[in-house]
């Protein structure tokens, strides 16, 4: 009976030690899981903040580029308008120069005619 009692006590101690070991391993695993969860949450938070900052920066850059592009388009339209105005002015200036040359030619011919008439009048 002593041997049976001793075997039973050993089995009981072994069972208790196994239970304690399992309990200890479970607690360690829970602590490890909790630690990893904290690390993951921290990384997620950091990465999310960095991502949001980069997205905001890109959105600002896009806004600036869009505004700059609109400004360039407006400048290009103004430049085209000024080029058209310049062309029109050049055409008008060319016509005015032609007219001035015709007037000069007519005036020269008139002066020559008047001079010719004066000379004829003086000869008579």
C-alpha cells in the first residue's frame, strides 16, 4: 500500500507540476502575444502617421502644381492674345507705310508738276 500511495503521490505531484508548467507557458505566451500586439499597434500607428503625412504632402504638391499649371495656361493665353495683337499691329503698320509711300509719291509728282508749271510760266 505504501508503494501504491507513493505512486499516487508522484502521479499527483507530476500532474500538478504539468498543470503549473502548462499554466506558466500559457501566461508566457499571453505575455508574448500582448507584447507583440503592442509592437504591432505601435508600428501600425507610426506607419499610418507617416503615410498620412506623405499623402498630405503629395496632395499639397498636386494643388501647387495644378495652380501653377492654371497660371501657365493663363499666361499662354495672354501671350497668344498679345502675339495676335502684334501681328494685327504689324499688318496695320505695313498698310500705313504703303499709304504713306503712295502719298509721298503723289506729293512728289504734284511738286514736280507745280515746278514744271512754274518753269513754263517763267519761260513764257
